[in-house]
C-alpha cells in the first residue's frame, strides 16, 4: 500500500463470481499476505479521526463497488451507496468523495436523513465535514413540523436551516396537496420560521393570494403573527370579518389583538392577555371597545329583542372588560382569586355574543379554564370579586371584596346616585371545621362572618355573624343518627339610615346598633343497605378458546341509601333589623324531609386475549384472561318534604288550601353502556295528582358515527299553590346531534322550539370537513332576532399564524 489513509469501507457485493477451486485458494493466500504486510498505521482509525471534527461518531461508507483515485484522495462508490454517521445517513446510486475537501457528490435516487428531516432528489452535493449541502429537483420533509417543501433547489445550511428555490411548501400529504404556498425562493428553520419571497397561496394548483413577502412559523410552539381571519354575516350586524393578531411574549405569557369589522356597526377592537406563571397561578384578561354607528335613544329604536325593559341605549362608546385570575399571594397556601366583568350597557352582551370575543365563547373558555364562567347573558348585574383564602387543618379563612355592576344605573337611564345595589366591601369569613371535642363524643363546628355593606342609596352598615354548632353522631348497626343544635348570633352597626322605594326595610332609625339571636335544632339519620345478585354465567365466561369475546353481566349490586332530616327554627322577631340580604330574615321552620337513593351497579366479565399468538405459536388457553369491569348503570333518587308549619297555617285558607307535602322529586340517571345516557328529573304533586314539572335529556354517541340528543322541558301552570302562586306553563323541545359523513365530512344541528307558542327559539346548522392538513366549518344560526352565517378555516401548521409582514 502506498498510502495509509483509507476510508472505512464495507463492501456489500451483490454476488460472488464463480471460480475454480485452485484460483480461490490462490486468492486466499494473497489476501492473507496483504493483511500481514506492515503498514504505517490503521487506515480505518485514521479515517474516523479525520471525520470526528464535528461529531464523536465517524462516517462509514458501504457500496457494491468502491474505487480509489489520485493516490486515494478521491473515492468513487457505485451501486447502493450508503454513507452513515450514527442515525444520519446518505443514500444514492453513485457517489464521489473528495477526501481533502470533505465533499461528496451524489447522483441518482439521493436520500438524506438528518436529525429526523428527510431530503430526496436527483443530485446532491454534501459537505461531510460541515454537514451542509444541496439537492436538485427534490423534496424535503421536516418531521418535527410535518412540513413538505418541494423545489428546484433545496439547500441545507447551518444547524437545521434550509434554503429553497422555486419551491412549494405545505403540511398536506400526497403529490397534489389540498393547499400549498409556492415561492420563488425562501428559507426555513426546522422548529422555527419560514421566510418566503413572492409567495402565492394555492388551493390544489390554483393560486388565490399573492404577497411580495411572507414569514410564518413552521412549528407547534407558540409564535407571533396573524391568526386566520373569521368571516361572518349577520342580519343585525352586517357582513363581518374578524382579524386576530397573536403575540407570543414569552413562555409564560401571550396576547391576542382583534379587529372585528362589521358593515352595519363599525370596527370593534379588542385585546386578550394571558399569563401562566406556574401550576398554581394563571390569568386571562380581555377588553373590547366599539364606536357604534347605531344608537337607540328610545325603546322604539331598539331591536324588538330589547324592548319592554324600560331601558334605552343612546351611548355610542361601548365596551366589555372581563377577566379571571387564580394564584397566590407570597405563599402558595394563601390562594387568591379575581373576577372582572364590566360592560357598557344592558344590550352589549346579547348583541355581540358570537365570534372570538363574543359572550358564548368567552363564557365557555372561562368555565373550562377556571371552573367558573360569566354571569348569565341576560342579567342586568355583573359580578366582580377579589378573594384571598387559606386553609389550615381545622380552620379556614376567606377575605373578599364583591362589587356588583347594576346596568340599569350604569347608563343614563337612571341616575347613579339612586343606585340601591348592595356591595360587600369587604367580607371576612373564618370557619372552624367540624372537630371532635377532646375524648367526648361531641363535635363542634362554627362559621363566623363580618361584612360591611355599602351602596349609593339605602341603608349601609356592618354585620357580624357568629354561628357555632354542636353535634353528637351516634352510629349503630342500623345506621347513623346525628342530632345537632346551633345558635346564630348577629350584630349590626348602622352608619346610614335611608329608605329605598321597592325595598322592604322596617329598621328602627333611632337605633344604630341592632342584634338578634336565633337557635336551631336538626336531626340527620342515614343508613346504607345493599344486596348482591349473582347470575349463573360462570360456564360462559370461562377462559376457553370457544368463549373468546364473550361478555356477560355476572353480578349486580343494589344499594339503598335512605336519609331522613328534621330541622326546626323558632320564630324570632327581626323586623327592626336592617335588611341587607336574605340572611337578615331567618324564617320559622318546622320541616321533615326524606330522600331515598337507589344505586344499581353491574359487574361484567369478558374473555379477552392476554397476548396474541403468532403464525408459529397458535392461540392457547393460557393466553386468555377474564377482564372485569364495573358500572353504575342506574341511579334513582326520590326527595320529598313535609312542612309542619304549613299544616298548621291559618291565614289565606280561602285562597290557598294547606299543602304541607312538597312535590315528589324523582331523579333518574340511566347509563346501560358507554354510548347512551338518559337523564330525567320530574316533580309529582300529591295534591294535583299529576307531574307539575319535568326535564328529560337522552344522549347517545358512538365512535366514528356521531352523537345525538333529545331533550324536553315541561312545566305546568299552577296558580292555587301558596309556594307557586304564578308558575306559568312551559314546553320546550330540544333536538340536536353530530354525524360523521364519509370522506372527512360531518354535519351537526341544534333545534330548540317553544311548543306552546309554536315558535322556533333557535336553529343551528353546520357542515364541515376535516382533512389531514386543514379544517373547514360553515355554521348557520337563526333566532327570532337574528340570522347569522359564520365560516371557520384552520390550516394545520398555519393555525397559529396566516402570515406576518403582508
């Protein structure tokens, strides 16, 4: 050998030539001599060392045939060429490697796999020392982001950065993608951004949008940029287009800015700020503002939906500020909670309830993320709160400030200084949890509260409540009986006496300090009984080859939990005390109530395959097992009360007869399997011998097929019951569902109808299409006050941003 620099070649001949035996023996002797010949060094180790500059792993080469040229400075490989470095590899039909420069020229069926990314093409030039190169007439697949780039020239630059020319970019599989972006030239970083010059957005092969320049993310992490616009049309608001811009501030916080253009109302601007500092702290804050082109100085100018409440809306500046926060103050044990909900007028939420910033989506999002939503959309009162709480082993503390915005006094309909809405500024609660007293059988618990009530007009002052309770649990073999007694002591300090029309308050204005003491007595009795029923199915669920897949109910458990409660509160005169809340008037009570809870639980056994067999190992009985599942398939609960005070009532008998028994309430939850649920709730009057109210909901779903529901709410008219003097008749029908159609299509519908008025309350119909790389959803909704069309588009890989710098 004249040169000791040899690449580590591993030959992979496709076939051995047929030679006579004596020639094979001669060749074997020559090979042994060559291997024994003295050499200056180990060629393979020196080659690996030469290519370990950028990696601890050496490059290796495999091919059907390898030939060295120019004193072993150039190596030519032909046939099934494979160049490998750890998980990275290069394949081609032929390759030429220049040892001095580290370049490899590849030709024919080139395939390069680098850090999970794949480049394929006709020809390539690759620098093995610096891990850079180019591919002509090729395709690149960024596995981390599921992005395809097909172009005339694909170039791998430093790290995970690639450049391209005359290329198409898409996240769709297949030779003709559903959508793509065609660009004259550009650059992309795996897990980063893509920059494109003269991009044209194409549907199939048809260009529909053009921009001189575009930059967008090709990774799943949050990135700043424009989100996909959301077009809509409303008979009330006109043609609309919502354009959101997303700002990824850092890993813990982000923001979205909205421009909602409505042809009949103007441009509504909005902002949403989110922060997630840690697992115990998160917040969402949102605000919208609109200079409305439409006002309503009289009720006649308003939409029919908003008439009849005695309120008008003549303000042009309209807004909604809301937010929620869960976190802690200093120490994670000191929990904090904030709720913000301020709106400009009484009609805002009902007019703008759809879209990104509408009430419906905001309420659902808050309920999902914080476990509490917004006040009812029709309510004239918006709740705001700040809370600080902490729990110890036996004590809990909660301090709060509650502010309620009364919309009828927020606008010019009523003067703000006439607002009687009560505010709690502040409220302090200290609760002592039920604890056993020493070695005695008694248990003690207590609730204490101190509140200062403030309002623009009306009586204001402070109230302190101390409410201890002593109980004696008595457990026997038949159940548990717990008698308890409490004393509620309330102190009032009034700093302003002021009567308000419509608010009953007979407070003695000569007294600034008031008090009351109210005892109460209660007995709770509870027990639980059950029985287990065995079904003779043992022979059918034995793990044999004939029973594979068999599933049967083998046992059923029926649990009965009766509960009886008696509560008594004597009459205490409280007329001279101020009336802030309902707790300031504790009525006399002498009530006996019961509940009967029935729970039916089934056990189902099924013979399943524990481990499958193979072609060489057939299925045997030792590969089977019995799988057991349990399900509460039926729950039935009955509730009723007997009011002893009502049985002795002596007034208004000429108008309302005595009815001490309440309606029998029956709750039923029937879930025979994974795919169907029936929930029903009914009230039966023992005096009217009929169902006075019921609510039914039947829901079913099946994977891959869809879901459907049917609901019916009924309430009868009652005028001769002292507890329901003005109950109006109501019949509401609800039907809806979602169906998965072939080829990725789906349809959904929701229908709500007032059966008495014979009017459709709401109709919603939607049809959509789910593709591997995009999602379309068209939605039509109709109410008595508005018709609305919405179109939602989501492109996989581009849903976080449609483009930046357009």
